C-alpha cells in the first residue's frame, strides 16, 4: 500500500497545498465500501481544508464483491463541481473490463462492459462481450439489462448475486440463443 503525491511546484509557497495528482495503490476495496470512499473524497474537497487535489487515482488495487474479484485494477475518481465523488471509472489490468461505479446514497449503481473476458494468461476467454447495468443495495448486486455474447450465441436477462457465508448465490431469468453445446461442454 502506498500513496504518491504530485504537488504543483509553482504553488508550493501558497497558503493551500495544491496537488495535481494523488495516487493510492495496493488496497483491497469491497464494492460496498465505495460509499465510504465518497465520504473521504467529499471531506478532502471541502473549502475549509488546506489542500486542493486536482486528480485522484487508484492503481494496482483489488475490487471485490464476495468471491468475485478484479485484481490489479486501476481507477480514476471522477468528482462533480463541488468536489464530491460522482463516479469511479474502473478498468481491469488488461483493459478487457470496465466498470462505472456511481454511489447514490447507501446504494451503488454500476455500468459494466467487457470484451474477451476473463482474459487470464493461457486461457481462452469465455465471454466475447458483456454489457449490463446493476445496483448494489441491501447486500445484493441486482443486475439488469445484462447481455452476454458467449459460446457462439447470446445470453440476455437480469439477475441478482448475494454474498453469504458459503459464497455467492446467483439467481435470475435469462434467455439463451444459439449457444454452441460443444463449446459449453468444453468450458
């Protein structure tokens, strides 16, 4: 875990500390903790603080929801005009997966997009492309407008993932079109 600060050298002698960029690396972040990051970003952006931060980034961090983990991800923290967290733009290390995470009170909204995923070394990707929306509320990740191109076909639907002591539970309603049974068996 590390924090790197990049000050604006032209403003070093000013009353406020002006940082062009702050990079936090090596942390483990659970999806439900995004609302806490929102509070931290907001407190850093208050006019009463003696620092001003232009850009905030996360790098080489793990983002998880139960047993689902995106390792070594990177993210840019997008803020609104008042400095509050608007969204977290997350990319997997190989850039095959992107998430737009937007805190909304006690809930977290998600937009997901992936291509050739997962792309682990030496393995063939199961999913050619994936798009969808989701919302984390009351400990469940509710997925809507989910569309996957995989195994030569298309899977569309909606579902929910819940984390419990035994792992993740997944339920939903999906339609399958033109799935290649031979490729399904090989997977």
